[in-house]
């Protein structure tokens, strides 16, 4: 085949050059794409993924139901139901705490608003499901879903008030650094109060 | 200078203010629109002057003076916002917050707390006090049915003590101990027995006294506020309905110096519970034996209109009895009367199922509550809800129903079966009863057709209280289920029985009422808001 038309000849040259680029990339190793999900990137320490509800050392939720997160939430996806606790040092605790992940925009305002570090965020961003209802996470699931047991300190995402100097592996899911929130004197007072008839 | 001897003129922040003699500096300032921060001062309580937050600078006075308990004098020059005054406010706040637990996250007062608000204006300092040194006190102490006391949060303003001493006169609360051990309490922590104790949570400027019924139910900043009037007795106390997402969370008193000042009784305060209790009527339905079968509105109205017209055709209009209600609004009663006397044409009309028309201005106690438990007895009297020439009153109607001469009764939102002795037997013998009601009560059980209507929190309108003060109510939430505004239901019945009504919104109906009923002559619907209008 003879090529008379110089324009067509230009196309042919460019095709060969393009093939050259393809072949060169075939043997390169520093590519921008990765084989997700087998390979994953290292996320930022402040990655805002699925929420984690931290717990007190005794396993109860860290939340005091102050509704700051619900107030701050621009997507109105948090719904708290407050209840009363007999312990006068606690008084108020959530009966239910729901986050609708389909409405959530993962802005992290709730985490910043929380005075107890009860809400923090993980680096998990895959929220696939087979039922829409699964996307409303309740207190139980936010506190104790399976993957939380396997979390390493580096797996926790956005957590602006975390004091790294007090950190140890065990404290990932336990509230403000496991700090004793009330003085021993108040604990003692609370114990006495419990004995008195209401 | 003031004219004559009755007023004084002084200068506050450069503004010339003239007030009656004997007015405090704080009140004089507030009448000029200048707000002076305070804790212990309350408009409807005697002054005490304990908190010192309201200190202001008066020229030629040697030191700052508390403005709540110093009387404004002629020629006084007052400064409320100088550096010196601000410094005092900061210091007062610092002392008050010294032992304050700062547990705002779990405090129900957060959002309407004087400490929080003033801290935003004058505080914003770091505490110089160590957390561990704070004095610990008893928290969450139950004081009676309505009130929880938290002594750590108390600022000892003694508003509550003065309320119990001067207003409710229960003398329940007092200040015990001295100095840093000073605390509010009842004798031996016994519960408060006081039908007005709910007000203690309102008068408390901080979170020391909070409401047990509202405890942890909702943060106050989520609540919407609708002005209304309490429907629990003929006093007609002004209230705010605090609600959110169609659910009522509390009633709080709305100040009206001519009716309830700043107070509200516990019965009225909790009267919303009944309206969200699940014993409301929600579907139009007809009774077959003892079961109620829900039906669509159109069908129900058609059936009622058909049965009533048939009764009129067979037995005459006098065989129909109409029972109006002292719990319905003026507009509803007016339209109901139109329905009874014009569309049906019956002279049998009455609203007096209880003693309300005799006792509406008789007090039950020294403060607010009245014996008449209906909100609108005066209104029903003024709107002429009594039998016309030759008509039967309620007793005669029930007698006639028992004898069989009255064949159909239409009852507007009034539990006749419970209120009238022997009414149940008469109702059981009446061939056809229509009940336009809110609650699933004894009368609903006796009715043949039940038409659910909106309660006073769910509609607009006016009530006339014992003083003949016409006061507005506003719609706060939607009625439950398929329940409808009574005005719409009555208007639909009028239309289906051959009469005519143009507009059914409360304002238009009130306009008609004001133009046709002598007692309401010339009254403007818009003027009935706020403090209401007294009929002459």
C-alpha cells in the first residue's frame, strides 16, 4: 500500500507514536492508578470516614446527650434520644444515638462539637449495603461493630482533641484518654447519695 | 424635670427617661429599652438585691449602686455601660462561677441560662480556680412532682424563695446554712407541695431548679414558640406552646400583667399531655354496636347531614338538639349556632353542661385557678349559645331525648355524658348522636358518628376569659390523624344541609361574629393578640 496523501501519513506517524507511549507505560511502575481494592492508599491522619462512638472504661457510651453534634450537623442526620441515669455523677446518657449515613456529608462538625470526644471518625469510607435501613447506624453499631476490635491506633481518622502524649494502644475506643472525669471526692459523694431514699 | 409630683425624670446613658415615682433604676432603664443584666430581680417578685449583677454607676454616688433596689430620682444621671460597671459584672460572674459545675452539656437550662448569656457578654475569661477545689454539693435532688434541684448550679438569687413566700404562699423553700455552705432547700429535703411549683423552674435564672417533666426531653434551642392561651380554666392564662417537629414539649407562662402576670398553675402547665396521650379521636367513624368503624370524611359528613335532614323532615326541626361548648372558640360557637338555628332551624341550643356559667369568676385559690374548668364560658354566653324562643335547654333536651321527642343530638366538643348526671341514660336512648370531639371520652362512646376535631393547640381562634378579655390562640402543631379544624367540619355540615358559608378561616369567621353579635361589636381580630381586648 502506497501513501500519497501527506495528511494521512501524519496520522500514521502519530498512531505509531501513541502506541509507543502505551508500550512505555506498560513497563512503568510509578503509575497514578492502583489496583483498588487489593491495594489501598495511606489516608491522611485527619481522614473523615465512618464515625466511631467511643466508650468509657466500663463500656458504656461516652456521650452525655448534650446534643451539640445534632445542633452542629448541617445535614441533620444525627438523632439522639436522651435518658436519665441513676448515677448522680453521670445523670444523663443516650438511650439511642442514630446517624443516618445516607444523609451524612462527613464534614466532621459533630466530632469538633463533641465536648466528650464521644464521636471520632475512622478511615473507613466504603459503606456498601444490601438494605437501605442498614445505613442508619445506631448506638450499638457505632460503639461495637466488628471491625472496631481490629483497629490499630493509626486506623483512627479525624480526632481533633486527641492528646497523643497520653496515647496507648488500648485507648483507641475509650473516651478522653481514659481520664478520670470526676474527682474521688465526688465519686464518694455519689455513692453516699445512692444509699439515700429518693 | 418631672411634671407635678407623680413622675421623675432622669438621664440613663444619655437618654432622658420619665417614669412614675417609685420606679427602680432598672425598670426605668428597661422602659427606655436599655437592658441591665440581673439575676435576682424579677418583674413580678419583690426585689431583694442579692446578686449585685445590676450595679450601675450613678453620678455623685460614692460607689456603684444596685439598680433593681434603688429608686429613680429626679435629675439622676446613670451610666449602665462604663468600664467600671463592666468590671463589676465580670467580677460578679467570676464569683458566681467559682463553684459552678459548668455541666452545661447535661443541664436543661442551657440555651436559656442567664449565666451562659452574661458570660458571652462580660465573661470570656479563664478560670483562676482549680477544678478540684470546687465545692461539691448534692445534684439531681427531687423536690416534689415537678422540680429537680441541683445545688451546685445555684447562684442563691432567692427568686424561688420569694416566689414560694410571696406568690404561691407555700413557704416551701428557704436558704439554709451560711457563707460558702449556703444552699436552697426544703425543710429536711421534703418534697414541695404546691400547685404552682412548676413556676420555680421558670423563675430560676440558672439550672438549679429544672422541670422534672421536661427533663432531658429536648434542648431548648430546638423548640419553636407559639403564643397561646391556656384552656384549663376560665382564667385564660397566657402561655407559650413550646413544640418541635409537631410534638408539644412544654407550656411556659407568657407574661400578661392583667391576667396571670408571669405565672401558670401546674394543672394548666401539664394540660398538653392529655392532647398527646393517645386517647384522642383520630378518624371520623360510625359506631356499630360497640365498635367504631373508620370512614372517609366525605362519607361521614354526608351521612350526618343526611340523617339530620331526614329527622327534620320526619319529626320537625325541634326534634334536633344542638349542644355547643364552653371549650370551643368563639368562632366555632358562632358557626355552630349558625348551623343549628339557620341550616337545621332548631331552637334547641345550649352549652351549659356544668356549673361554669355560674362559677366562671369564682376563684379556686388565691392566685390563678378558677372553679370553672372551661376556657370560654364567657364567650359562649356572649355569643348567645342558649335556647332561642321556645327552645329547650340542655336538661330539657336530655329529658326529651329520654322520652323520645328529641330524635337527634349534635354535640360540639363537650363531655356531656360525664358532666351531666343521668345524661348517659338519655344519650343511650337517643336514636342519633353526632359528636364533634377531641377526646375518646364517654360522650364519644355514646355517639353514633364521631367527627374528630383539632384541640386548642392545633387551631387559631379566640377565647373569652372570665374578665371578658378576648384573647387569641394560635396553631402550634397539626391535629392527630385525620382530625380536622372544627370550623371546617361545621362549615361542611352547613353546606351539606343547604346553608352557605364563604370562608372558614378563624379571622373571617371572627369578622362575621364581630359584625353580627352585639357583645363583640366592632372588635378587630388582629387586636386580640398580645394582652387581649376586654369587651365593654
